[in-house]
C-alpha cells in the first residue's frame, strides 16, 4: 500500500504501526485500507489538529457518542460528521434511534464504554451493539482523518469505508 499524502503528517499503513491505535481499534481494523500517523496529543482536537498539520476541515470527520433514553432503556450510538458540519442530534438522530431524550454521552461513560481516550474516540472498534451513524457527506468526502482511539495519533481512510462497518447506517445527519 502506497501511503497517501494529506497534510504535514507521515501516514503509514495502520497494520504496520499498531502502537498508534487503541486496542479495540487494532482488534477491529480488519482489512480496512487505513493509514495512521503520530501527532502531538495536545493537538488531537480537530480544529487544532487541522491548523497545525495543514489538513482541511472538510477532510476531517468527527465521531461523537450520543446517549438516548426511552422507557427506561438506554442506547449509545456513534455519529460521524465532517468537521465542517454539525450533527442534527435532537432531530434526525433522536428519531432514527427511537429515543425520547438524547444528549452527548458523558465523557467518563464514553471512555469507559469504548476503551478509547476522550478526543480520540473513533467508530472502528466500538461495542458491537452500538449503531454507527455516518453522514452522507462523510461517505462522499474521499480521504478523511478520524480518531485512532488515542489522542497521540490519527487514522486516514476513505470516508466511504465507514459505511462498511458492521453497525453502520448512512443517513443525512448534518443540520441544514
């Protein structure tokens, strides 16, 4: 695999640099054509990362974990949107999950449930029962940068590959 060029980072095939991936991500990566690169953990937040490493915001996708409730039942889901967009959590996502109340998951819950670091959570390697909702724009974006499960690295892959994750559903998730 020839590593693509995007920004001022050195991308290497993710399978060759397992130390750059959280354990659940390593275990779930499978045959996805993914690349990883080390970054300064203090620059893991999307805006800081994009500015420092010359990665366009529209080539970066954020993963947020939401928590919904209905009739005593609790549901977690991952939501993937481009860094330039905002997810319609209280509209499309709440309705799709069939929950009455929805919010962003508490940081401690997200970290303990995923086995990943806050600020590095990614849809690859999440608990199998969690839906992964991917915005249509992410699947059309081409190469996108996502979290690696740790703050000290990022993953680069084709956004369309996120639709291939076992629990993935592609929807129009961005607020208009």
